[in-house]
């Protein structure tokens, strides 16, 4: 009987089995576990919560189910004691080749049913930022390939052992390794890929590429292992070794297995996504490079051409040097791992250069020999796929380059000059980026970019100038709103997909209210550049930062789920206010990590300030009802909590339970207890005006560069109070 006919019969038999349909039903239902039980994507974006987590849970649960089904089906003839009859009719090697694709086709059917069933559910839960391409990629990569990998792993275990019990032990152990020991290694967690966040407002191609690469690497590896186990399929009543010797007589069989295993190993070693930087974050090797004596940099420029389809970058960089030493000197640059340096020329002549294998802080060292000429123009080309830091390998995605978003930082934008001092004018820099016309270029700082050329291929060239050895630029499908507040113009940039959410939250009004209030009561932001401040919404990254003339807002702070967080505000606009207040308490003044049981953090002053702004906007009764009364209720319940009154019992719980309870209690301390303490301090210092003077003094205080954080003790000292004076008991 020919293989296609055997395949159709085997697939038909599988689809007539009640067990198969039970597995299919449970697989279709399995994404529900990602809504309540298994939530590895920790970010609060809608796609993380309602797409990534369900798809990941579906991959784990569905993968285990199909692995068990594979073992059950492969053992069918042995269990029915008809293996001799079946083997006499059809070659066991042929049946192995037929059963595997039949099981995989059944898994594909399960994936298809899951995609169809969950499509309307996901669309409803995710809301206006739902994206069909992200939906299909998430379920295809995060769930679909997990089913195939599980089938390969379970089938290999059975063909090696020919025993159900040993096969289940091997498969279960292999799955458990992925979920536990290997969970922190993005290349090894074959069942549960490391996806910490999906962006709502921008693209997710980088993380999908990473997951696809890991999945395909494992697909080749497990296909190779299956091919080896295929050689061990029992024939002629021989054992494992005898069958192996018999089946390996046709050389192409072991050759295919060997090629698959070698290919997977090579793919594992040559992965292009994560660098090999020194994991020691205290390493300072590059900072110890001596300056090139007698050499200064008088200017630099770069023309950068990101390829938004492939996620790569091509660029040409030019550096102007004055070399008064009359000797050859070495200029050192930081280069993003993943980039290739080529066509290095000094005054038109090829210049010797080298790129070290050692990497530090997501940079490799490029050294170029400068000639003894007094005036030197150094030109180089660079290209490649930027790699991310291995320290953050489980949180990939920041190096996204697509038609919707990109962020190029320092050495990713152009090679970063490290050991040459600036000329009298600093490091004057002209930067040009050529991108699709739909993208807006936003230099992170006081510079303004302008379009200097439109091209027939639908791209535009943007140019801006600044002075630095590095530099950061954002670009994407942004909407810009100009808001007059606090005596300056706020340029508010946010993703086009987020327009409906921002409109519902009253984003422009919230920005104006916060900037006006905080500027008047605490002082202007020190990173505002004169009369202009850019507020730029970034792709989900886990935090924000600020520089002269610009401040970053993480998109996770403005998701529909976060804007409905009652702990931060009674309405979306008030949560928007809360997040913007962090520009003062969190960025304008930084807070170190406090003791686990301490209520002190940026959240306390931020919630208190939000309350004060809301009180001014909506009245005292509204603020009392939706803030102070809520704080009191939560704190009263907190003081009655069993684990607060008996902390010794908390230490006896499993670690996961301890973490969940501790996080919940910490939230109450920071978002409810601390604002009440500040409100009590307000009364003790003499009222709102006195408290404003205290907070203004803290905000504008001279920072200690060795420890620039605002501490609880500094707050108490400024109020003239002790910690005991703010007890709420």
C-alpha cells in the first residue's frame, strides 16, 4: 500500500477516536489557562495579557496532551498484541513514517480549531489594539509549533524505549526541564518560549523572529533525534541495537539524522539575536581605554538606512579628526554586536582596523589606526542585525525595527567614539535616517528632525543635528499633539493604534493638568529643554527615562487595562494623570529599592499628588470618596490580614505563594498606606501649602551624585517628623 493511502487511513482512524477528540477539545480550551493560571508574559499590555499568555498556555497544555496522545497511539499495536500481524502487513518503518505526519496533521487541526474559536474572544478582550497578524503569529509560533515539538519528543522516546512507562517518564522530564531549569534560557525552553511582553501599539516582529528561530532550531534537533529513534524501530524481533544496525544499512537514513542534528547545533551556536557580552555588570574595560593623545574629534555624521522588512541596518559614518601628534593613533569605537564593519578609509586610503571578540554592555570594540596627517576624515560602513544584551535575553524585543517602530541607541545608530576628546565645539553631529514616509523620526533630546528628501520608493530622508558621541532616536507610526502647559510646549507622541485609548482617557487634558500643577507646586522638570519638552511613548520596555528636552513613557503605562486600575485612579483620565506624575516622582526624582516591608517608593508621592490634582479638578468630596476613603478601607483590611499579623506563617508557604501574597501586600503599602501617611504628614506640617513647600524643596534639592535617590528619611527630615509620628494605628 502506498504511503499517501496509508496516511489517509491512519489520519481517518485518528479522527474516529474519541480520545483524539477529547485531546482536541482540551487543546481548544487550553488557552483559558493563560487567563487565570499560567501568565508568563508579565507586561500589562492587552496583547500580553489576552494573546501571549493564552497562546503560551495553549502551547504548554496542548503540547503535553499531544505528547501523551502520541505515546498512546504508537503503543496501540503492542497494547492490542497485534504488532506481529501489523508488521507482517506493513513495514514498521513505513508505519512510523505514516503515524508521525498523521499526528502532526491532527495537531494542526487542533491549532486551526483553537484559532477559530478564540478569534472573537481575543478580539473582544483586546479591544481597539487587536491586530490580526499578531494574532495568527502568536498562535502559530507560541502554540502551534509546541504541539509538533511535543509529538516529535514523545514519539522519539517511545521509539527508543518501546515502553509506555519509560516514554512517559522521558517526555515528562523533558517537558519539566523546559518549564523549570531551562525557563530562564531563551534557547532551551522549547515548550514555553520566553515572551515577557507583546506591544499593543507597535509591531512585534523582533520577538516573533526570536521565537521562530528557537522553535525551528528545536524542530531540527527533535527531527534529528526522531530520525535516530526511527533507526531503532524494532524489526525482525530484534532488540534496539540489532534493529539499529539493520535499519542503518541504507546510508541516507543516518545521514539525514546527522545533518539535522549538525544543522540544529550550528543554528543554536550561531543565533543572531543575543550578544555574548561579559555578564559582569561591574566590568569597566572599555572605560579604561586611554584617550588618543593629541587627537580631537571636530565633527561626525552618518547616513542610516534601516531595512524595516528584515529588521537590519545599513549605514555610512564619517568622522573628522585633528591629529596634532604627528604620529599614528588608534581610535576606539563601540559597535553593536551583530554589525559588520567594512570599507574603512582614512583620507581615502584603506585604514587598518579590527573588531574584538570581547563584548561589554552590548558593544564590541572596534579599533582603527589613524594616519599621522593633521586632518583626518575617517569613513566606514556598517551593516547587520543588531543583537540584544544577553543579560536581558528573556526580555527581548527592544531592538525592534519595522515599518511601525524602531529605536536606535548609541552604537546601534552608528559606531560610538570612545577614546577621542571633543574639539572646541564639542562633537557636532549630523544624522540622516531614510525610512518609510509613514514613520515619524523623533530624536531623543532637544534636537528636531526635518524631512530633507522624498524618494520614489515611498521613503523619506530625515535630518537632525546634535552634539554627542552617541545618541538615541525613535521612529514609528506616531501621532503628535502639541499641548501648552507649565509655561512650555509639550510635544506628546503616541502610537496611532493607541489613538482611541488616549482619546477615551483624555490624554491631552491629563498632560496639561499634570504639567501645570506639578510645575507650579514642585518646580519645572530639569530635563525640559527651554520651552519645549517631548513626551514620547515607547514600545513596551519595562520603564522610562529622561534626557535634556525629552522624556520617555512606556506604553505599558497607558494600556486599557492599566488605565482602568482603581489603585491608580477612579477613571482612565486619572490613571493617565498618575502615570504622568511619575515624570516628577520617579524620573525627576529617583527612588531606590526600599526594604521589602517598607511602604516608601515613587508610588506613594505619585498617588498623593494625583489625589491633590483630582481634588483641584473635581472637588474635595470627589477626591475624598474616590481616594482617601478607598485608601482607608484598603489599609484597614491590610492591618487585619492574617499574614500581616502573623508574618512567620508567610515564610512557611511555597515560594510562589509567598511571592504572590508579598506582591499583593506590597501594593497596598505603596499605593494606599503611604499616601495616607503623607496625608497625615500634610496635617502635621501645617496643611497643603506647607506640604507643597516641603515637596518643592525635595524636588529641587541638590542631588548627591553618589546616591541621587530620594529616601524616606529625607522626606521625614524635611517634614520635621519621625517615622513613628506617621503610624496609622
